[in-house]
C-alpha cells in the first residue's frame, strides 16, 4: 500500500494538485471540504455519478473534493465474508477516484468500534478534521450505529454544524440498480463484458509473475503465472481474452482461471495463467495487469494432452480475432 503523504497535515487553504491518499482521518486537516463517504468498491458508474457531482461542485467553489472510504470493507468486518471479495484494492481505488477529479482520498481503518460509533459522534470528528462545507451521499447511504445517520438526520446535523447535504439518485441499468454486489455476481458467472458495462471499463486484476510448473511451455504455449492479492475478486473459472499490460507494453493474451482439471486430481487454489500472444521473453518478477475482454469458454477436463493443445490453439485464434475487432 502507498505510504501516507510526507506531511501529516494539509494547508488550511487548499490548492489543487495531484490526488493525495491518506490512510487515516487522523493524518489530515482541511478547510471547507466537499465530502462523500462510502466503500466505492470498483468505482462503478453509480459511484461515478456521485463522485462527478461532488468534484464539479467543489471545484466550482475552489474547494477540495474529498472521499472518505474504508478498509477493510464494512461488510467483511460486520458479516465476515471469507472469499475473495474486492473489485478494487485500496491503491487502485484511490487511483480511480483521482481520475474522476477527487483531490483527497482517505482510506480509514474500519473495525467494530467504528461500526458502533453513533452517527453524531462520527460526524463531529469528521467536521473537526475537514470543516465540511458540503456532504454528497448516495441514495441509500447511512452511517453510524444502527445506520442512524441517514439523509434526514445528516441534513439536520448539517443545519446545526454548517454544511449542506445532497443525495444523488440511484443509477439503473437493465431495470436494476447498479451496485458492487451485482458486479461481483456477474464476475462470479464469468460475465466480464456485462461487468465492464457497469464499471465503464474492462475489469482488471494485477499480479506479479511467479515461477509455475512450466507445463504451458512444454505444451508450446508458455504462460505467465500471476500471484494475485488473495482478497481480490476474480472472474469465474474459464478461459478469457485479455489485454496484458506491463511497463509500457500491451499484449493480447489468453488467460485461464481455474484448477487445471486435466492435470490436477485433488482440489487446489484457482490459478491465473496468461498466455501472451506472440511473446516469449522472460518476465518473471514483472507486475502484469490483465484486462478482461471476453469469456471464451468454461474450464474443462480433456481426455489427453493432445486434445488440450488443439483447444489452446483454437482459443488463441479466436482471441486474435476478438482483439483485432
């Protein structure tokens, strides 16, 4: 994760520069902040609607646009999800927020003590650190113990403390509200193209290339075996057309996610292996970002290695056509 900015306090007169990322509310003091609060996992098109409204209003007034988000995700702390969950790791999320015009991202620790804090007490602390001028919230937002900090109570607090509150209407796609949980469901079904529509970009994961068993090379299709963050959500098992980015280079790729049933007889952790088309250099230790374009097929067991080789060749040809289009 990023290191916090070198100075623990920002100047009270804010000047826009590059997005700044802090890891606790205690590291920062601002004046007249325009603020939104939320998990913003994935920074999907529903989130983007809130964030663009916030940034446009703040910058029109010459004020900082600030996002307070949390890590771990509140759902993990409160409900104990034990499967790969995050659409966007904290650093990636902060980067995406910065691209939308957010000036300051605060990734605040979330724990049961925070969850048990009354909304009034939490807003008092926020106001002490940020001197909030405006609060922008999503349509279903609530904070604090028992979710008592809803739109009505926050508006009442704002009238007393001196900040305005505005609620952004929900964004619908195909008759359903856009949400992070819906995107996780789509990824779990392998529907990466549908997830891309809700994200406004292709879903991507990043990992370092580590030494595998080199079976792909022996088959004539060398693969980059990626070490992915254990908490990162990944698409369903299957074969995907991807773009692979590392350094300043981009290559087409065929990526397999799964347990490789042709070779494994006992349960193993799903692997992410990318065959970069027309590429054969040694890239061990490189960080690669895989951008998922389309699912080709589900993972399957082949009767023999020859059948597997034939299918990989067909997958590669189909991937080339999709990437060319």
